[in-house]
C-alpha cells in the first residue's frame, strides 16, 4: 500500500512538472527562430556546384520533389519530437539552398531545439529594414555599354534579376510590357510563378515581370498587421521595392512627371532585363524569416542576379558576422552561381558601420551624382538665399514679393493648445496660428525639438500651409540644433528648406530689421517681404561622385565587438543620392509622397540596384562568368577620381564637410560599367574558397563553421587575406606576410602586364613577378610581400596597379594596419 501511494505521488509530481513546463512554454513571449539542420538542401544534393558548370537543379523534377519532402518531414519530426504540442508554429521549411526551418515559439522551447539531434544552428530572428532619370547618362551607359549590347532595346536581354523587397507596383510604366519591342530571349533557366491577390491581378506578370511571390508568415507572427497597408500579395504599398526594381531593370525612357512637371526620362541600368519579385518586407514589420524564405525561393526559381536593398541594422549577438543566417543564405545563393548585391547600410559616416560583411556578397556604398536641385528664398532687400525643395515658385515667380511672417509671431493667442515648439515654431498644427496673419504670406517655420526627436514632419507643415492658405513656407535651421540635412522632396505648395544656420541668420536678421514690435514684443507691422524661387530645375555642374554622408563605412568587422576583418567593405561605390525611380502612390511609410508615381530617394538601397543592373549587363555579355568574376570586373576597373580629376571626396559628420575618401568609404571606387565590360584580368573565388577563408580566421570556432555551412574545415588559406579577392585587407600586420592573388586573362588576346605597388604608410611592398605575359584563359599568380616598417596601429591605404600592353589597367586596393615591426 505504501509503495502504491509513493508511486502515485511520484506520478503526480511528474504530471505536475510536465504541466508546469507546458504552462511556462505558453506564458513566455514567443519569438521567431531560424534553424539549420544536418543534410544537403535540394540544390546541392549529390552535386556540390550545380550551376557553375552549366547545370541547374530542377526543383520540379521527381528527385527534387522527393528530397524536398524528405527534408520537410525531417523538420516536422524534430519539432514534434522536441517541443510540446501547441507550443510552436512552424512558419517555413527551407529546402532549396538551405536545409532548415523558421519557427515561432518560446525561448525555452528554442533552447530545447538547440540540443535536439540533427540540429546544427538556432538563431533568433532579427528584424529587417529597408536600407533614375539621370544616372544612366552619368555612368556612361547610353553611349557606352548599351551601345555595345545593341542599345537600350537589348541591354540586359535574357537576364532575370530577383528583388527581395517590399513588392512591386505592377501598373507602373517602368514595368510595362513593350508590344513594339517584345522579348525574344530564352529564359528557360528560370522557373518562377505569379501569385495574385489584392492589388495584384493575374495579368501583373506580363513578361517584363516574370514572377512575383510574397512571404508573410514571419511578419504575421511578429506583429499585428494593418490590413489596409500590409497587403498579402506582391503589391508594393511602400514604394521602396518599385524604386529599387526600376533602378536596376526599369524600362528605358519612361517620362518622369511629378505635380505636373516633367523631370526627364527614367531608365533602369539593364532596361531589358526581366524582373522577379519576392516581397518580404511590410510597412508594419520585416522579419529575417520572410527574407530567408524569399532568398531560398529566388535561388530555386533560377534568378541570375539577387538584389538585397534590405537587411539587418546590427551584427549578430552570439556568432561571427559571416555566420549569421542572413549571410549563410547569401553564401548558398552564391554557391548556386547567383550574383548577390546588398546595400552597405545607411549608418555613416562613422567607422565600422557597414552591415554588409561577407566576401561572397557585393556591398554597395552610395554617392552623390553631379545633379543638384537648388531652391531659393528671395528677400525684399535683394538677397537670394539658397534652399532645397522640389517646389514651384510662389505666384509671380519672384516678380511679386509677399509678406514674410515668423510662425512664433503669428500664434493664435486665443487658442487652447500647449505652447511647445511643434505648435508655436514648427507649423505642425493649423489651430496654433492666426489665419488672418498667415493667409497669403510666406511663413517661417523653425527646426526645433519636434524635428530633432523626429516627431514633427514636413507633411504636417504642408497640411498647415494648405489649411491656412500660406503663399509658401520656409523651414529654417535653428542655432540651438545646428545645421540639418535637407533632401529635395516634391511639395504641393511652394516651400524651401534653409538647412544652414548661417543662412537662417541672414533671413532672421532681415526679418527683424523690417518688423515693428511694441514694448511687449508683439508685432504691430510685418514689413518684411520675400518670394520663393523654383526649386525644380536641375543643374549638372557639381563635383561628383561624392560619398554620401549616410553611406555606411568600413572597416569590416567580424563580431559584435567590431574586431576588424580582413575583407574590404564596402566593395564598390554607386549612385545612391537623390535618385529618381518608380514609386507606389499609396506610399504607406512616406505620406509626403502619397499620390506620386515617382520619387527622388537617397540611400544605399538606391546604390545596390545600380550595381545589380550593371552586373546583369556583364552577365549578358559573358554568360559563363561566375559571380566572383563579375564582382572582380566591377572592382578592379572602378574609378578612384571624380569628374574634376581629384581623389573622390566623402561627406563628413558636419553638414557640408568633405574629406578625401579612403577605401573604407568608397570601396574599390566608383563603378565604371564600360570598363567593367572589358577588365582584362579577373580574380575568382568559389564556395570551397569561402569555406577555407572562414577556416583561416584566427580563433574561430570550427564547429560553428560546420554548423552554419555543413562543411568541416579541411583546408586553410593560412591567412584570411589569402582569399582571392580583388583587394587586399590586413587588419593586423606583424612584421612581414606574403599573400597571393591569382589572375585569369578573360581578354581575347595575349597581353603583357607590368606590376606596380603604391605601399600604404608604414609598409613596403614587393611584387613577384614584377611583370608577366599571359595568354587568353591562362592564369597567373602574383605574390605580394608586405613588410611592416613602422607600427602605426592605424589603417593606411595603397594599391597594386597592373598595366597591360593592350591598355587594360587592373587596380587592387590595399588596406593595411601595421601593428608590429619585430
């Protein structure tokens, strides 16, 4: 009897513990986790390099379907055997280039998964974020590369560019099918499909758009979506995805008309390339789970180029940057012979702010081009103050001057509202201003606390101006907050932004001189007068390119502590500042752009599709080239000088400040499409080389490499800097090292090259051989001996220049940090 009671008590205790564990699993706040499992994905099952040798796995083959089902079954089995029923929700199974899944569950359950048989890696989801009418001409495409490829009617023909982004606006003319010039190229290597839904009818996939899919399981698990803007279809309610897609592959010669004004014609870099859409970012939220699922699908569909103008804003917390799930997904896309380009990030100009880390993806930095939109404020004393704003002039186009009123002097004294800056200075609320004073006037709004903490908006100023009948508005800098960054945005009312304190003081001084106040400080007479000039006329005389202030900088780093890595990031500089391209009229995240079909945007998000389109042109000309060969051609032919013949400049922390750029600002330099089409020599690295690179990193956990990549370390490069990249970066040079680069002649004739080195400060460089002759398709090794002669403990920069007898010039950037000479 006693034994029975004891057994019953033990059984009850076990049930109680199980129940408590079950309740705890439900009580915890759930999160999304990405999981990798043992075993090859479909693309690499039985074939380690399926596409590099002309073979492409067929996801619709019986063998692929059987293997995919086997992987899905294994995912379900490990979840069912490891986690409590009802404690999780599987969001995706990854089967094409990754073997794994995404699951929404509690942290305690994720811990169990880490120790389950067959599990290699468990990573908590990190939220993802969003990172041209004139740039084709600035890059020399119509006269150069487009002419070589048969003009705009053929540029990019036969290439499919995939975009993981916010979707696409299918009705935009940049994506229309051209009945006069129908596509004739064979894209049988591509096998995408068209998903329909709200705002995306079946005819949206029209031949220009060849595939469109959306991925929302992560977003739906992470947040409560807003059905009015978080549309579950490939439709773009934000505008960002449409902007990116049209920059890379939009139709040629599309008229850009905003607020009734013609701004020119927009063309993508590769206007005849096809577009495959993978929507994975929503106005409310973006998750890595949706992005990884989109990448997995894009590779399966067979895109040639993958554009990622999205990403995570911070490095992984508990692994090296190269081994995050996002970077591993890009690695396996590269393994499947897809050229991957990503935005370098918008957190500049501070050092080590890049969010593009890995050598297998090309990180694009952003630059200004030579186009400027300059507005103005004409004062009654004849002074003309420069401003910014894509706005029509005030009535009379400067011939009529209007009453100039400071918002603080037009406060509605009878109003019941807080006397805070957004009300009394920043023109955010119509009820705060006396309509009798401001109607028909040009009103001075002041940048203050609300704009500083990002709660005040230009949209609110415009709404106030409309409601109260301003003739126009001026937003001026405030000495208490300093200069601010002003971007040209189309306004439906006349207005301009005066972003420099010095200019704002000129306006203020004139205003006070002309304004009569009583003893209490109240205005009795507004005698100041002004007019707003036309800010929509472009000038093309500026110094360019200039690295944009926001563009994230190197050096690259390996972990959360920002220990430097022996990889050059960003890789390349491309136009990304004030770029005209397609937009979505819904404009869910930017109300000021609502109703527009085009937008002028800045960001490395805009730079990445420029590189993607140029890569498509190279791929079209050289279909057998691997992604690393394309990346090499883009890098080694880049310009290091601007249109004035000076070293490319970069914007600094202070508004308007410039300094001479380094490779950590501009990468190898500014992209040159025409030169990249004929590089002479290229350097190549493939999947096994990237694994060897990882295995060469000092103190790295080799089990972590095995977990992330599925490959054991069998070969080391000796030094990470021995990876055959078109650059050499050494973050800690001790005494002397020798690294090697291997070049392949991709020209049609034999050529003799002479090697020359410009050593970074504190080093000497010896090249062996100093010259070499190389026949077409042959390879040549170059040994680079780097000696530290001064311990500067700082990065300095140089280059290796290979000058060919047939006028090819190959540049290899050097970024070296000497730390010891003994």
